[in-house]
C-alpha cells in the first residue's frame, strides 16, 4: 500500500490536449507540446519541438532563424504553470498563473528550427498564491537558457458580481 508521500512522488506525463486543460494559452502562444516527469508540487520537464514553421521565424531572423529568448522563458513559465495548475487543480477553479518577476535570465546557446527544447523547472518555494521556480532549458543536453521566476496564482472570485453590486 502506497503512502501519501509515495503517491505525491509519482510522475505524470501530459500530452498537448491535457496541457490545454491546465493552461489558457493556445496556438501560436502555447509553447509546450508535452510534459514529462511531473511531480506534483515540485517539478516537471516540458518538451517543445521547435519547427521551421513557427510564426516568429518569419522575422527572427529570415536569413538565420533563431527562437527568441523571450519565448524560451515563456516555455519555462508555461511548464511551471502546468506544475502549479495540476498541483492546485486550477483547471477546476478557473485559476490562472501570471508571471511576476524573472531574475538571473541567461541565454547560453541559439535555439534553431529542428531543435527539441527540454524545459526543466523545479519549485524553489511557494507561499500562499506565490510560487518561485528555477528553470533550465536544454537542447541535446546543452544548456541554452536559465532563469529564476516568480508567478502568482489568481483564482476568480465566485461572488465577484455580488461584491460589485454592493
């Protein structure tokens, strides 16, 4: 018989349809295709298959297409958003996860069409509705980007209309 702690450590894998249940993002802003090794309340690995037909490659840069760094950081944030959403069952409450800050952002190598990003996120801490993560993005085991970022969880009030009328 499994203990609560053992159940918590089980890893979860999500496909793109399950990710869409956790996040409000849709194409072209949905930056992750799959999530692997999700441990509730702790960590996950997001997967982004970078393809030549990404809309940002038309202008960044036509002669040497590279994935903009802000989208790499966004992909890390979305992976963390899935961790938070699944941990807190936000898909049931309509809660959303918003970036609050990004620190120590570093870009190490270029990400090009044909690359597969492995987006490792690890919870650093959480207090109430604020979570902080450390994230690292890899292509073929080479570190391409890293950041520490903080996010706030916002759950819409069920009685918002009532409080506006008062």
